[in-house]
C-alpha cells in the first residue's frame, strides 16, 4: 500500500482513497510518518498536541487505529506508540 500525508490539504491518501484529517489525526499521523518505526512517547505526543492529557492521547490513538486499520500502530506499554513500517511493499511519504 502507498500512504501519503498531504500537509497543505491535511489529508491522508491510502493508495487512491483520500481521507480528510482533523487536527488531531493530522498531528498524530505526521508524527508517526516523520518517525517510522520509532517509539514516540506519550510526553512527545502530548507536547505536539499542546499538552493533551494521557487519557485523551489513549482515546485518540485508539480512534486512529480503528479509522485507519491498515496502518500498524502499536502500543508499547510504558514507552509509547510506534508506526511499524516493516512491509517492503508499503510506502510512507509526507508531501507538501
């Protein structure tokens, strides 16, 4: 699959399907795409989301996983969250 975040349009394109992103979805996906395979701590996410509380982050990540279930977003207990990019056929890009 090909995943592309269009920054100016605030949308995610998965193959040929376009999805408008709300502000929180955009922030989270931008963080994950900018840091593939890296564990992003709740503190880093909170900072990017202007001080969001940990419970709010958990709910937002859960909704993101359900909405875009082809993305492999993993919870690393006690560490944070991670976008797993291990399928050699998948492409993840950020486009302005």
